[in-house]
């Protein structure tokens, strides 16, 4: 990237997504928690505070695009990481479609002549075009939207506070006298579960961390947390302070517009409506930017087809954004903009990604404890955060049992594509066995299919992988071989020892490699003794010389004395 995002640019892109929740999450919490909604929203803010540490530790240790996928890829199996990737892509698709659809609907409430479905598609097309032009240009649009949104929310809260001060505590006290349907605990539980949607978008910044300047990422987490912690509980409290509870429930689809109308008049209501349309549009932009970083990483790791990596003159992976746009339009047309169906996908996918990110942090602590990181989350905070999200997921399924079925309908096709790419060598080998059974005479059709399938297998398996080491520990090397065998289709592995002039290579390393070469006959191990200093320059040199991308190069987890940061090594993967 020629241009790296500063704090405001990076915050604006992810902030539009998470701050758009202010438009609906307070109303959702009030519907389920009644007069205790602001407490549910404060609990959500506490959970998000715990996730600040979790994301800070994981992305600080592994500052590469991909979010939960990257965290799990470097701490556990590739199949587990692929599940996280599929869920994240689903979440982004649902986010883009819901946000675009709702943005146009808000605009429609002001200008009734707008055709909703065509304009929704056009809005997504515009943002696709914007990210294809370049992330720097799209961040400027995001900043304008984000700052206008913060201004609108601040203005709305100010008018509501003045209205509350002028009219007294009557409405607030009467709302607190309204009896709850169940217990206070059940109200808080259901309100918390629904309100967890208010932190969707928090995971976005981790998916384009490589496009951010050094030190910006933790600041984006802090800024998003501040926005959610201040505005969501405050808006819920002010709504209860100036509007009767039954009126809030009847206006839940556009609560903020109604609050604006009550406290400031029609002009403020129109301003909030315009702001809603803009910030929801900004959330569409967040989806495109976030999914771009993620899908590019997936294509590099051969979980998605390699042709998606083609770039235009501005360095954008235009095929990824085009594919994502087509998928979003197909979902919009298939569901006809039905928000209940889209919300089913969105809710469970997003919360699942949060759980998997927490598990990624757990595996990082266990498997990569020596890896340097700028901050650490506590074990207690990590476990509380994971349990809180699992609780919210259970609560959402209780509130909307049909969501689980809808989510599964979308998840299965997504997983089929991802896991086909992941296990395609096994599938092709199985296909060859089926061919031999179906065509015992081995005629022309058999020969054609057999040759083409073997060509595909050869093309996949010819990709070489590299593992850097200078330690003669056969147990560690065996772990490397097991990882390669179980996660990466290849026939060739180079084990490289980079040795400084005057230094001696580990004495038994060559013997250990010969033993492993006999133990794994399907993988040919090439031992390479390379003179020089191991570091970013040497990795780039070998990558260019051998034609092996850096994301197919592996190392063991470095310790505190390692002189380089992980991001300086490119996309080199930690597997031990």
C-alpha cells in the first residue's frame, strides 16, 4: 500500500458500521428490557471493553489482514480458520445488504418517489466502484459520513436533554412503573442478547489492519468502544425519559427520528433521517473494505481461487469486490429484502465470529505464548467475554428460533465452496477412483476425464512450501510435517537453515530431515543451507528466487528476543 490509513480514516471506516447500530439497538433493547434497557446496553459496553483487550492482543501479535481467520490460521488448524472465514464473509454479506436496504428505506421515508430495490442495488454498486478506485479515496467518504453521524447524534441527545429538563421526570417515572412481563433478570438477559447486535462492526478493523499506520489499530478499538458506550445507553435512557414506553415500542423502526420530532421538531427528524441513510451507507462501505482484506488473504492461502488476486492500477483486488457485489445482489433478490431472513444470517454469523476470535486468543495464549505482543487480555476477562457472546447467541435463538434454520441455509453453500478448495486434492483423488469404477473399459471419456483431473492435481501439488529452522529437534520437525500433511496439498517442502558466515549449522538437522523424508514418502523434503541473515530481506530474496509466495513460508513462533516484528516478515505463517 502506498498510502496507510491514519487514526481518523481507519476509525471512520469501521466506526460507520458499529455506530450505525445506534439507530436501532436502543429500540431493540427497550422492546425486550423495557425500562432497564440502558443497563443491558451498559453490560454490552462492558463485554466490548473485554474484547478490546482480546483484539488488541491477537492483532498486536499477528498484525495481518483476516481478523478471526488470521488468528486461527496462525494458532490452530486451517480448517478451523476456514470456518471463521466463511462465517465472516457471511456476516459481511448480510451487513452490506441490510445496511444498504435500510439506508434506502430511510431515504424513502423522506423522498417517497425512490424505487427501493433498484436504488439499493445501485448504492452497493457505487461503494463497490469506490473501493475498486482505492481505499484511500473511500476513507475520505467514510470520514464525512462518520463525522456527520457523530454531530447528528450529539445534536439529538442535546435536544432530548433540554426537553427532559424542561418537562421534568413525569414520563421517566411513569415508564418505571410499567410492569415487566417476566422477571428483571429475564428482561435484562433478553435485552442484552438483542443489544449485542450493537457491537457488530467491531471486528471490521482487524480485517484491514495492514492498511493502517503503525499504532492505529488499538486506537480504532478504543474509539469504537467510546462511541458505543456513550451513545447507546444514553439514547435508551433519554428515550425512556421523554417518550412513554408504549409509544417507544410502536415507533421502534425509527425511534431516533421520533425522538428528534418530539424534542426538536420536524427539521431535526429529517436531519436524523438523512444521517441514518448516510451512516448505513457507510456501513456498506465498511463491509466492502473488510471483506476485501479477508478474501484476499483467503485467496493467497488457496481457500479461494487464485484468479481473485488480480489487481488494477490502484492496487485493488477488483475481482473480489465484484464477486462480493454479485453475491450481495443475489441475496437481496433471493430474500426480496426480507430483514428477518437477513437478520438471522447476520446475528448468528457475527456472534459466531466473535466467539471464534475469543477462541483464537485462547489458542494464541496456549500455542504461541512466547510471541511478542503489545498487550495481553486476562484469562478471566477472555472467558467472561466468550461466555457472554455464547449467552447472547443462545438468547437470540430463543427470541427468534427460525433464525438458526435460515442461518444454516446460507452457511452450508458457503462452507461447501470453502471446504472444496481446502480438500480439493482428496476430492479429485476420490473422483479418479470413481472414474475407474464407473468406466471399467477405460474408454475415450474415461481417458479425457482422467488426464484432466490428474493435471489439476499436479497443478495443486506442485506448489512448494518452505519452513525456516536451524534447530535439530526431530519432534518439532515432525509437527511441521504433520501440519503440512493435514493442511496444505503439496509434494515438495523445502526446509531451510539460514546460517551466518562463521556460524555452524545445528549438527543433527540434516540427519533428522533424512529420517522425516523416509517417514513421509508422499512429500519430498529438500534441505537447503542458505548463507546469510534470517530476516525480511532474506525472505523476500528467497521468495523471488524460488517463485514461492511468502504466505507459503512457515516459521516457528519467535520469542521476545526476535529482532523483527511478524508483519515485517510479510505473510509468513506461524505453525509451531
